[in-house]
C-alpha cells in the first residue's frame, strides 16, 4: 500500500528549538494571561505583518467573534458576507445576534462579487465581512468605496492570508479590522491561535477587555466578555514558526509550481488565478472541475484520490448558508455562483514538506480521471 498523503500537515520547528523557547516558562511559572512570550510574539507579528496594532487570541474564530462584538454593531443588524467560507465566518455573525446577508462570489477568484453588494444594502446593514478566500484578495477598493458610501464597517476574514501583501502593504492594514487564524493547518500557526489587526485604539481596548471576561480592573467588570487569551506555550510555538515563515512560504510555492506543471492547461480543470499586486502565500491549491469537459465529476475525482490514499478536501462544500443548523433560514439560491463552485471545487494536498513524488502521484491520479 502506498503511503497516505494528507491534505495538510502542520509544520513544526525542531523539538530542540521549541524546548529552548519554552525554557524560560519554567523559570517564570507564567503560563498565560499575556506573559513575556505573548508580548514578544505580538511585537514580532506586528512587524512581520506590517501593521501598527494587533492583538492575539486563543484561536481565529474568537478573534472574529470578539471583533464583531467590539465593533458594537446594532443587535439584529445585517452583515453582508459570503457563504463560500469556513463555518467560523457565518457562526461569528450569528453568535453575535447579527443577521448574515449572503452575497454571491465571483467565479474567477471566489471572493465576494462586489458588483452584487450594493443591491443587498438596507437601512439595517451595519457591516461587510468578506473573506480573502484561499488567500485570494477581495476587491478591497470597491468594498471600501461601498462601505464609505453607506457608512458600514469592514471586517475581513483574513484567515487564509498570513504574510500576504497587496500593493506592497501587509494585508492586515485594510478595512477597519482584519482577522487571522493561527490554527495548526494554516500557513503560520501557534498550534491554536489568532490575531486581529485594527486601527482604532478604543476598539483595541474594548477587544482586549472582551478576551479577558470584560474585566477592566480588579474591581470593575464592565463588559460581557469571553476568555480568549493566547497562552505562553502557543505564543512560544508562534515565535519559533515565525523564524521559519519565509522558508515555509518558499516551500509551499515550490509545491504549487509543481502542481501547475501538471495541471495547467488541462481542459476541464481550472486553477487558482494569479492576482495582480498580491504577494501570495500558497495557502491552498483549489482546483475546479468542469465535468462536461473533464469527463469526471469533482466527487468522482475525490473518491478516486481517496482510493489511492490521497486526502483532498471539498473546501468549501457545503456552503454555510445550507448548514443543517440554519435549516430553513437562508436560501442558497441567492448565491448561485457559490453553489456552482462548491459542487466543483477540490483543494489538493499542500504543505511545506509535501514531497515532489507525492505531488506527482496526486496529479497522475487526477489526470487518469480525464476522459
Ligand atoms: C481557519 C479559519 C477560521 C477560524 O480559525 P480557527 O483558528 O480555526 O478558529 C476562520 N475563517 C476561515 C476562512 C478559516 O479558514
């Protein structure tokens, strides 16, 4: 039996490097609550991401959820978002007592179709929450133009875009707020973790309070917060991984380029576009199968890969507006392009240490599916 190829595999520093980094924790006994490792990682991240202000969280989801809370959007107001995303984006809106309004995506790069946003704006709209999906950057200028015109907040789910730049600036500087995930499967990780980049200092204070139960000081608790603090061991893992981030992205790029070698120009297969003025991070390798031309459906390719011990992912299928937990609440017919893509897309195995021979194996199985 051939070895299994997973869709993702966490990069790790050497054990020695991590042990060296956590050694001080044994001296200080400071395990969580914004200790020295937290402070160090926060500073280094702000520098790497090219942002002035950043706070860190226990995971990317809490970063998004608490950002929405800290923005103090009117209860029940509408947030224009995309269903072509991970559960977290939509759940964060709903868990804040806000109403997601689903905008369709564009077929080219799978981000929000900005030409369809304005038709969804009502008197009750308070924010736009697009996703830089697969690391593809949204049409930032157009989103901002619409937000300015109608007085809306812009919160980017930037979970897929660690280390990317747009027009030479770190992606975290755009919008009112940008949220990153440092989950183990992401380009950069702290085992679990997340960060929020923002501009407004008062928002930052509110956000900080909310990740620590809403505690203002020893005697005053004036917010209904959560507990979403990043602990020192996670921060230490982040510090180690950040040392190797350029190499991580370089290795991912080599994997992506090998996929392009095999799959570019194949009829019935569409690959992720290269975007202008974007420095990409090669977070994912989505492939869209057109069964009519390719001869084989996405689901059949998925099954064939699985038979060969290769894990691909139907990412993002199902759409969040069709989740069981929202049964009857939303109508996915309003996002036909997202429906179309979610039935045809597969993300292929991609991680820094994926061997060239394994990429070859994945591609050969896919190409054999072509009729
Ligand atoms: C990973 C991810 C999140 C959530 O991040 P966690 O760190 O896993 O909580 C949110 N949105 C998107 C698009 C993601 O891929």
